[in-house]
């Protein structure tokens, strides 16, 4: 559950979300971001979700990432109980290709925002990058790592272009 001195608490609605959410952990590990990870459900363990939020915040957590499929209410449940930023990762699960999860995550009532990223692995990666950008506002070392990350992406694309045209 909540660990001491983490910057980001990552929640998954089910352990079946782990193959997607592992993308978050890889990026956080590369950047040295301290995080916790939990499997909790907005519907099946609502009291434990609230307990995790309170413990995480008291342990210095600065923001939350919540991944969920189908009804995808986890990010909204976290946002309803925290004043910290919440990033929602919609997970594809069911016959709608993740559209149900995307809409459930993005369509929050006024005053309870959830920053919503793309469905699936691309969204998981972007949630980690967005979290790092938020943390880098007050962490110059992390901001420098982000600048280097972006420069490396640029260099990779330019190298692919060079190979294509040589």
C-alpha cells in the first residue's frame, strides 16, 4: 500500500492492468521517481482506496495515477477524495476498444478534474511523462532529465530520417 516518501501513488483497478501499468514503472525507474503501487478497486474496495489516499498524502505523495477499465471510476474516486492532481489511464477491457474507459475517466464533473491520457500502453507512458513534468516544476534535476529525454527522442527520429534517406 502507501509507502513513506513517495512522489506518486499508482493505483490499478485490477492486477490484469499490470501489463499496461508496467510502462509507468519502467519510466519512473529510469527517471528515479519514487512511487508506490497498489491494486484497489473503486467499487470493490472503496474504503481501502480512501485509506490509501490519506496515507499516501500524509507520506508526502504529490500526485496520483489511476488505471482502470470498463466503468473506469478509479481515477474519479481518487480525485473526489484528494486535492492532489490525478492522472487517469483508461484500460481497454471489453467490447468497446477502451472507449468506455476513456469516457468514464475523462468525463468528470466540474471541480473534480482528472487529467486523462490515451487508452493503453501509450497512455501509461504519457501518464508517467506528465507526472514527471509536474514534479519537475519544483525539481531542477528532474527537469534536466526530462530535457535529456526529449533530446534523445529528437535524436532518434533524426537518425531514423537519416537512415531512410541515405
